[in-house]
C-alpha cells in the first residue's frame, strides 16, 4: 500500500520528468514552468494553475497518465499564464466558460506539437 507521502513523491518525480520533456520541446516557456509551485490536491482529477503560479495537481490523476501527457498539461497551464488568461478571466461572471475559451486557443497548439 502506498502512503500519501509516497504518492506525492512519485507525483513530484513525474512532474520533474514532464518538465524535462517541456524543456526539450518548448524551452521558451520554461521560465514560467520553473516558476510553478506544485501543491498536491487529491481528488481534483486534473491540474490547474493560479495567477500566483501555484500549480494544483491531483497526484493520482498525474500518475495515471503518460509522461508526455503530463508535459502537455504543464505546457497548457504555462500558456494560460503567458497569454494572461487568468487576469482576463476575472472580468467574466462565468469563469468556467472563460477557461474553456482560453483552452480553445491553447489546445490546437499542443496537438500540433
């Protein structure tokens, strides 16, 4: 049985691998990726970033996907920051819809990569 500490440590290791993938494929965005402060949030089933660069990550979700998909998720979240989506989202009453609109801009770039 894996303890929560072991789960978090495995997730941190997987994040490190994903950072290496992003660095190789998109070095221009690493300043943002290296600025992320990961916190483990069990149960959220995804990852997300705040304007303060806090990267909330569900460790079980992270460990369930391939390294290349973790890298894509890091790249995705970094793009929300560099494209200044988060301050703009604050202006809209439906932030979930605003997030989806931001995703529609970012995701085709990830697929192309």
